[in-house]
C-alpha cells in the first residue's frame, strides 16, 4: 500500500487501533524509502519528511502514530548517502514493528496476572492490548467472563465481542450508557490507550472516562493496557492532546437542520481513576508516566516535536 493510501485508510478508520496505526505508519515509511530510485540525499530526506507529515496529520489524537514515525526516522539525520538512508529507515521500521508486536504479547502476560479466577471483566472499544490481557488470563485457565461496551459511534465493541467469542470467552455486550448500572457486577475494568500524558492522564475512546468515574465510585480497579509508545513526549512540553472530532454523520443523519451534533471520539481519564498501567516494561502507576517517557522513549525525542 502506498503511503498516501495508508494515511487515507488511517483517516477513514479502515486501519484503526492505536497500535496497528503505529505499525502501519512505520511500514508505510519503510515502503516509501524502498521505492525511492533517485540519487539525491536531500530530495530523499524531503520525501521522507513529507511522508511523515502526511501520516501524522491523518489522525490527531493517538501519540502512537507520532512515536512510530519518530522511531522509524530517528537515524535519518545521520545517514551519509541514499543507500544507507534506505537501510536505516527499513531497519528502524522493522525494529519498531517487531517490538510493538512483542509488547502487546508481554502486556498480555503481565496484565493477566491482575485478573483472578472467576473475575468479571469490563472492557471498552476494541483494544488489542486489552484483549491480549483478557485472552491470556483465559488461556491460563481462569474462569472469566467479559462485558464489552458497544462503543458508539463506530461500534468497535462488535469487533471485541466477536474476537472474545471466537476465543471461547463468555462475553456480553452492553450499550455505553449501561456502564454505571453494570459496574456492581464488575471485578476489574481493562481498557486500552491512545495516548498517556506525562501527568498520567489517559486519552482513550470516548466513554473511557465515564468507566473510570463509575469504577472509582464502585471501588472497582481500572487497568490500562499500553505499550510504551502510547506515552506522549509532547505532553512533557505542556502540549494539550488534541481530541479528534469526527464527521457528525457518524452519529446521526437526517435530523432537522437546526439540530447540532458533535462527535468527539476520545476523552481524558485522570490518573486518580487509574489503578495501574500494564506496559511491556512492567506494571506501573499512572504517576510513573514521566519516567516511562524519559527513560524508555529517551531524551532525544523530547523537545524534537516538530512534524
Ligand atoms: P490498541 C482505539 O482507537 C481505541 O481507543 C483503543 O482503546 C485504542 O485505539 C488502543 O488500541 P480507534 O483507532 O492499540 O478505534 O490497544 O479510534 O489496539
């Protein structure tokens, strides 16, 4: 797939889920690099930078996309010729993709240790990291069942219930507004992440914060499942995460013309409602987000936030 097609697929949500978006962006940059047949390092670098901007502008909220292009292009400035630049982009893309896949598996193993035999789990939207945790707990022989929200307006919950049911896990779908009512039956809420801010706040699918609020009220722990590239270096500089608002036709059509619709698709859950974050480098407190950004993503990506 050409880079422009990948960017369009991300925009239209044919490619979706913060982890898959990240891996697809790395792959798109790798292919862009491999297909360059000129001899100018300057021209080649410009093409890569343009490709980076096209990808980053396709969806604004998930920092996984930004971190993926940073990781893939991190050695561009050191390349001395076209051949070595091709090799470096290709290698760094492969490393990112492979680490990303391994991270989802490791998170499954670590997060599953927080799920007990007999637990009733609540999940939201369709997160591969959260599903990795739930499926690993089930594969460990734990007798669990899952409530999955529908996740309006895109109804990613339908993907989640299909996946869990294919794995043999008892699953019940609820509408998003049933979350607080069902909370009395829930032992643990397990959700994914699009972005984690330096203050530990979680940006995830719209409705996640009401799960956090209801879980906190009911003293139900909420575990977030997030690869380290879901943590945002940009928030270290005080940048506010842009909450994507998508086309209103996704919510409803054919309403009277004087009815306004809004379609924000992410929200922010404060750190105080989050029990723990399962990452590939361990189970952490949301208040350790700063350390993850500095120690795992590295100082060099801080304050290099252009693009
Ligand atoms: P994984 C999704 O966003 C959901 O918000 C989900 O929780 C998050 O990405 C992380 O997904 P969207 O792309 O990376 O459906 O865990 O808007 O798969």
